[in-house]
C-alpha cells in the first residue's frame, strides 16, 4: 500500500521562528552561506525546514545538506514508530505519545532523524561511520536537549548489526549524492557499498520491524520485494507540494497506519497487492 503524505510545515509544539535576529547572528549566517558551494545554495534556503532550531547552533557538513531528512518528515516517522509500543502495550494515557522502544538509526549523519527518535522513543542507538559527522549529530542533539536518550556509536552498521538489539531499525543509506534524481527509476541494487536487500537482511538480524527512507524515484514493486514475506507500507512524503522521498515500513510497522490522516495513492502500473490498496 502506498500512501501520500503532505507535510505542510512545523507541527503543533514545534519551536516558533524568531521574527528578528541580532545583526551579529545575521552576519554569521551570511558568512556561512557564502562558504557553501553553488550547488548547495538551494539547501541553505531550506535550512529551517531541515532543522527548526537551525539558528541555535546546528552544525551540518556538505553531505548533510543534501542528505538530512526535513524535520517535519523526521517527526512524522518517529511518531509513527512510537505507535509500535502504544499499540502493543498500552500505557498510561498521559504517556500515550511516548514509545518505550529502542530504535537503531543505522546511518545517523548529522542527526536529523536521530533527534526525533529521541524525542518520541526511550532509547536511540545512532551509528555513523564518519567521526566528524557523528560529533555534529551529538552537538545537534544537545541543541534539542535529547542527547541523554541517545547512544552514539562510531562504526559501520553492516559490521555492527549482529551485535545489536533493538525494537526498530531505521535505515537511510547513502543514495550516491544528488545525482540520484537524474535516473527515471532509482535502482536499489546500485546503492553504494551494499544493495538495499543486503542492508535490509542485515537489519533483520536485529528485528523484523524495519523502516527505509528512500529516493522518491524508487520502484514501489522493488521496495516491496525486498521483504516479500512481510507487510509493506509506502508513504510518499511531500513538503511544500514537492515529493521529497519515500518512507517504507515493513512488518508490524506497516500495519499500524499513519500517525495522521492521509490520502491513499495508487502508483501507475501497480500490480503487487503488497503495496496497492
């Protein structure tokens, strides 16, 4: 089943944007903007969509600009994952929004998804192979005040997976840079380092509840075929009317539905009942 999600902006409870910034802060932001390569300028204009608290000291490297998940999508994903606990093990009504789960963020990058998992879930294992990027994620988690619920690990998820225990694994592996948009269909067998199936098989050593964050031009049939014995739910994430990416939920996570109302969407030439309404 594929679902269309429109993310229009910050949700209730999101930090309010400051109307005016001090002149010194403006100067620092301008200097930062001038240091970015021309091909990253468009991401700079979206900085407050990537992190609502960007102006409070968020750190991003060049790869982070085009790979971090926009915060409204990261929040939505974390909220849906939190339902895994709320559905299976109802708790006190005052805590219904908080999932007592352990989530592995297999490629945490600068921490966009990690921060939201820590907001909604009890414990997060954040893995990153680049030491500088891992420190940025740690710093950004402090900006959001959630670092105490995150275990940061420097290493390769593929090697670490057999040693991990968790309720959910979230994976957003490298897509190969912005060039992925040039292909009419993104081939999941051509991911850098390992194929999408190899990554998923590695995650299954930890849990059967897996989430993939994938390019918008993936073939839904190929995504469903990665784990054919499990239910699969594919969400189409829109920000400001633009299709940003796909979030793919497997097994129990596919059955609990979205954390918000959404419209159903049927892909063209859809034949597999695993992802069609």
